[in-house]
């Protein structure tokens, strides 16, 4: 599929390739397996499901797995810190999860500008 979007005979295209992580979203159980088998849904499908119309990918392993861990912790009654990380609870074992490593072509990317105004 990459070959249909990019001229792979040109060596410079490799600088725009990144490996990013995709983790389970508790709102869509089993989505990681579905993505591995069928690919990502279209933006309109995610929007119809009441989610962001973009696929959430990250170069951070922990951020990619955080929604799954938070959901598990809430289910066990564990308090979360203001930054969303769980408060340590001795003896609580977090079950293993799955992440996908995706190869992404980042063409003409720009940094997202902060929407908050500084005074």
C-alpha cells in the first residue's frame, strides 16, 4: 500500500517513515486484533462510533497502553493521580496487554499548535 502513495524508488522517502505504537482502547474491545487483521477503520467510522476521527498513535509505549491500564485500575477501584496515572496499590497485578507496532509515512507533517492562550 505504501508503494501506491509514495515513490519508493526515491531513497529520501525513508526519512518520513516512523514506527509508532497503537494500543487497545477500552471503548472498542478487540480492536487491536481487528486492526492487525483488517487494518484501521476509516475516520468516518471512528466518528460514527463517537470517537476521535483520527487513529491515536504514539512513539511512547507507556502512553499507548495507558488507556487500558487506567480502565483496569478504575475497575479495581484504584484512585488516579491528576495526570491520569494510577496511585500505586501494592499486590495489584496488571494483566498483560497487546500493542501494535505500526509503520507510518509522515508526509508534510506540522506540529500541533497549542490552543490555550498565554497571558
